[in-house]
């Protein structure tokens, strides 16, 4: 039979918007030593705003309408920003054969033209030359290529969540190590890392690189079987790392279905501070059970 304390813990969690998918995770979460977090949507709001548009060889209007048509097929936070920027004034051009390349961006046919919209990795993948200075700006830059040529860029910015830095402090006070992983470019990732105060941060990661990083961090804990790793993420790309973590945590009402399904713990609000709350509930439950 399951000790009463576990029901108390699961109930306490649900009142805080924290869903433990079994009493075993109330226990495991108390053994977490390293907390690995995704950046976009977990420590940052995931609400990007277009700050600047630069064009090369085409008009701003043309660049925007080709990009918007392509991004209308994506639910990535970057796509949401570009759609919001363009507004609803003009009908969308038809976009066909749109392919989302994880960690890179989009490729498709818009008004009969091949359009790419994504990061430096995407343009390099298709051998399209661009100004390398764009990679040094501490903002997310969506580069656009039309018919195989660089056509311009949209600079977009996200913001840290209000409780991100405080959460990291709390986790440190609990003696935990904090790591941030992101597919966003390294300059953006380092700037956010500094603001929120995580111990380690790695950017420019493809989904498979995130898996490798989590394996490395798990390996570093393997000498002590009582030291576990938690991963917290929200995106569709996060499902593999959520599965790999000892305690996989999905975050936010906007989290992808795959990630929520794979997770051991679901935080139903978008507050990272609930990570610390979840650990505290685990610890309190343990004191009742043991
Ligand atoms: P994160 O790890 O920060 O959640 P992702 O792996 O989801 O990041 O995406 C990594 C990068 O790929 C983004 O920062 C962006 O530059 C690019 N990207 C992804 N999806 C899109 C898209 N729909 N349009 C343009 N760029 C995109
Ligand atoms: Mg993400």
C-alpha cells in the first residue's frame, strides 16, 4: 500500500499547479542534484518581438510578406513574433511544401519562390552566404533567403521571466547545480545566462546535441546513485531530453503535447519558481512518509 504522505504530496502539488505522475517522482525529485533548463519559454517568456528588419536586394514589404507566409505554417515562438509584427492587414501568400527543420528554421515555396527563414545554421546548410557579423549580435536573428540568395534579416528579442533569476538563486541555496541549454545562438544564451545566474549555459544546440549534453551531465553524477538530474522544458524538441532525465519536467500551459506526455512532472503554470516548489513538496512529503 502507498503511504498516506504520498497522497498528501500529490494533492499539495496539484493545488500549486504541479502534477506528479506518480508518488515515485515525489521521492526522485528530492534526490535531484543538477537542474537542467531549456531557455526559450522556460527561463524566458518565449514571447519574441521584432525589433528591426534589414533587407538585401528586395523591398522590406516583399521580405516581410514572403517570411510571414512561410512562418504562418509554424508554431515556434519566433514564428508567432513575425506574424504579430506583420499584423492582419494583408492576405497571406500561399506557402507550399513547408518543412520545419528542428533547431534551424523553415524551408518552403512561397508564391513560386524557394524561401528559407531561420538561423545561421540553416543558411550554412543550404550554402547561402551571409554577413557573418549577424551572428555576433546578442539578439535572435531570423535570416531569410529567397531563391538561394540572402534577402535580409529580422532581429527579434525575448525577455527573461520575472522569477527566473530568483528561481536560480533558490536552487543554488538548495545546493543544486543549474544548467541552461538552448538551440538559440551562443551570444543570446550567454547574455540570458548572465542575467539569470545559471552555473553553466550552452547554446547553438540541435535537439540531438541537447540529448548529448544531458547524457554528459548525467554521467557526471553517476558516481553517486542518489544524485539525480532533472530537465525542465516546454518545446516539442524537448521531449527526448525530458525522457532521458531522471525527473523530466514539462512547463507551461503552452507546452507541446509530446513533452507533456513524456514528462514525469508537469508544471501547469509558466513560472520556473514552481521547480523549487516541486522539490520542497517532495522533501516535505518524505518527512511525513519516513
Ligand atoms: P530553444 O532551445 O531556445 O527552445 P529551438 O531549438 O526551438 O530553441 O530553436 C533554435 C533556433 O532555431 C531558434 O532560436 C531560431 O533561430 C531557429 N528557429 C527555429 N524555428 C524557427 C522558425 N519557425 N523560424 C525561424 N527560425 C526558427
Ligand atoms: Mg524551447
